[in-house]
C-alpha cells in the first residue's frame, strides 16, 4: 500500500520537471518544429508586399480576432495571369495560378497581423475560377491555394472551409481570384 506522502512527492516531482523543461519546449505552441517564416524560406517563398487596390476597397479588414482578406487575382510576371480554364488553360496551370495567389494572400496577411505565427486558423477560402460553362474542375484548381496553406500552417491551422466557383469572367481577365478569412 502506497502512502499519500509518496504519491504527492511523485506529483510534485513531475510538476518540477515540467516547469524546468517547459520553457525550452513550448507545449502550447501550434507548431513544435519551425516558425511559419522558416517554412516559407524552406519552400523558397518570399512574401510580396501588399498590392495596391485596383478599385474602391481595402486589402484587408480586421474585426475582433478575424482578418478578412479581399480577393487577390492571379499574377504572372507582375501582371494579371490572363486565361480561362477549359478554353486556353489547363487545370494544372490554374492550380499553379491559385498557388501564386496563396503566396500573395500570405503577404497581405503578414501586413495585416505583423507576424504569421499569430495565426490560429485559416478559417475560409473562397475561389472564383474564370472558366467555360463545361469546365468542372474548379475545386482542383483551388487546391493550389489550399495545399500551400496546409503546407505552410500545418494540417490543423491550415485546414479551412472552402468554396470554389466557376465564373464567366474575373477583373482584368485573370484566370483565378481568391479571398480568405483568418483567425488570429
């Protein structure tokens, strides 16, 4: 039969061990391996500056702990990435365009919150894919954005709700436009 004294001593010992080692390993952080910026560097990604809005809107709005990012169009070589899925672009090209938008969204999110390590969750992604009426792979195009967000933030923080729509046209003839909501 164990005495209460030995049980409380064991509990006290574990408490001391926890507080000695806890500062060197943050049990409460969302990622124990590396910061978001280290992941971006490993992926060869440099965050772009926030794009100047092309119309009467702002690039982001924060309300409470949510940050709403305005729609970002796909760009190639600094200009709108023009094309229509199902007409003159393949699904893989559209997916690459969506991935490039994810990088722009991360640049805007960084400007909005100051540190991407503050992001608690990517809440929602909404994608508009400039596509013909018979093109049905908008969801696969949008994976270009979703997969990069998962790679950067991990499978919990990067997992998000999502909508992907086919539309007849996007401003400047761009092939894809994506907006995002994040929690900080």
